[in-house]
């Protein structure tokens, strides 16, 4: 068990205690289906590895993926919210 910033105990799935989660756990956490996960471009999904018959994603790669998704979202929002200066000339 771990403690979060509020001091409350957090129970982690067994695989999380080992520093990795399964594809199923990843999909449940981020609200996507397994088929959606596998249909993502390889550059748009976290790196996974096989351990025996299971495919896992290290928590470090999950965090990197999440950071990249937040950064990509912020860039998309910033790009859409800033007017193009060339377009202003024609308005």
C-alpha cells in the first residue's frame, strides 16, 4: 500500500506494485477499449513489453505517455485559440 498526498492509503493492483500494468488495466484507467489501444499509431501509445504470456506497460512509460498527451492537447488548444496573423490582414 502507498499513501497519496492526502495521507490516505492507496491499494494498487498487483502488477502496479511491480512497476508495470497490463494493457487491460491501462485501457480501464484511460477509458479506451483494447482494440482502440492497438489501433493507435505506435508513436501514439506507450511502449509495452511481454513478460511470459502477458503484455505489460511500465509505469514510467505510462507517465511519459500521459505527459505527451497533455502536452499535445495543450499545443492543439493553443494553436486553435491563437489567430493566424496573416489571416488578420484579410479580415
